[in-house]
C-alpha cells in the first residue's frame, strides 16, 4: 500500500511539473507551420510569398542599379561659356591715330607714331540679366556666349566709332562653372570647372577624398531637379561611371551603413552590416553563420520586409499597405529544394530586412524531453529514497 501510494504521488508530481510548461517551451520564435499556408487569418494583411526564380528576377530587375553613364551622360560641358556671376575683363585696341580711346597704353616694340593704344576697362561681374557695360557701346549681352563671340559683338558695335578696333574679352573669375562637393568628404568645397573637363573622381580628389570606407559610401549627384546615386566602388571599378561634371552639379558623399537582422536558428543572431552595392540572400545566410544543423528547419527560412506596392503581383487581395504606402511581406525559402540555392544567389537583401530561420519540430520535441528529464530526475531520486 505504501509503495502504490508513493508511485501515484510520483506520477502526479511529474505531470504537475511538466504539463504547465508544455505550452510555453523556450523558443527563439515561431515554427514554419505558423505561416506556411499563407492564407490564414493570423497573417492579417501580411503577404506570404514563396521565393522562386521568377520572384527573385522581378525584385532584382526592379532593384537593378541604374548607372551614371546612362542617366547623366558623358558629354563634356562647355565651361568657357560666360554665365551670370562671372567676372570679365575687356581690353580694346585702336589703330593709330586713335579716334575714341586716346589714353591707352602703347604696345611695346612699336614707335609712338604708329603704336596702337590698348585700353583695359575695369573688371565687371555679369549681372542677373546677363549683360556688361562698355563705354560708348552701352549694355552688351554676354550670358551664354563664348569670349570670342562677345569680342565680335563689341567690335561690331564700335565699328564707325573707333579706328579699326580690336577687342579681347577674358573671364578673370569663374564663379558660375563650378560644382559643389559636400557630405562625408575631407572638406566641403566648390570646385571650378575648366576646359579640361573635370570628372566625378576629380572633384572627390580635390576635396581630399571620402572619410568613410569606399564599399559603404554612396555618391549622389544632383543636377537641376534630377537626383541620381551610385555606390562609390562601382564608380571606381567602372571608368564609364566616372562621368564629366556639369556646371551647378552638387556631389554628395553619403555614408550608408546598410544592415539586416538575423534571428532564430541561424549560426548567430545579430545585426549584420553589408556593402552599399547590396548582397544576395545566399551571402546573407553565410554571414549569419548559416543554418544550425541541430535546430533549424531547412524549409523555414523567412525574410520579413516592407515592399513598395508595385514590387510584385501580390497573391492576396485586397492589398493592405502601411501609412508609408508599403506592403508587409513574408518571403519563404525552402532549402530542402536544391534549386533554392541557385535562387538565393539572385534574391536581393534590402536594408533593415529581418532574416529568420525557424526551429524544426523535432527540436521542440527535444526541448520537451529535456524538460521532462530535468523534472523526472529529482523525483525519481525522491521515489528511491521513499521506497
């Protein structure tokens, strides 16, 4: 009677200790079955998408980097053209005897009687209307003109007033044909453009280069209302992207520490940085330490992301979006399928993605058995002592 009572007490204690914990086993997250159907009400407005070759191609095509050579062109600017704000100097010569400007400076090497007289007018800044003022001529429009064109215009206006006039127009201060370089550079500055045709890397070199690692720096070029960006290492590796700069361009060096978060049965749970040009899902899995062989469900690799509404044709309608206009999406990759390893090489990882690898069901069973063992062991000892 005593032994039977002890056994009953033993079993009662085991079940009383274990059963409450069965519904709340320690876990790093949900199991694959919680979302694999993609149709249950528990997903709410979240889209569930299987990662296939077609899906990867669509996302990669939408994300494909548009190159500076395609967007900004490779035409060298005409930096000799006079623009508002430039400072110009005008020098005029008259053949002897001068009829209009008599107080000029004689040209060396010619006798006084036959020496042409040179008259240099004070430097002038081109006004907002694009004009400068010349004595006995008045307002001369110079904006959008080359110095040689302005010279011809002034000679034309002086013909019949001055004696065989000759004119030299020189831009002494280039204050309009320049670019501005700002951001993560050694020093921000305005760089004047010359007829040589300065390119993007020339401007960066002129300000001392970038302060951050090349592979984490993006170069943004603002040209008028058009804004384009490209990772710096692509510009360095591809000479075609080292495009000529145009007057008024703004070059901004941006430090973009992109990252994704790895959770669940990955080799490590951490926020992991990646390069500005982006990485693939295969690279992300490798950087997260891969999947843990003893814990992971190879069919349950998930990527959580907010996508633009136009990114894909969504499987669930209607499509619900966030206040920012983004669609919440869960992508699933099945590593049990050998073809998925090829697909993962083209599926792009975005900034702030969450990569989650779910636990296998057997791993949960192992936890349960471990829990039973941790409780049953002391109780078995108690039973032996009471027998």
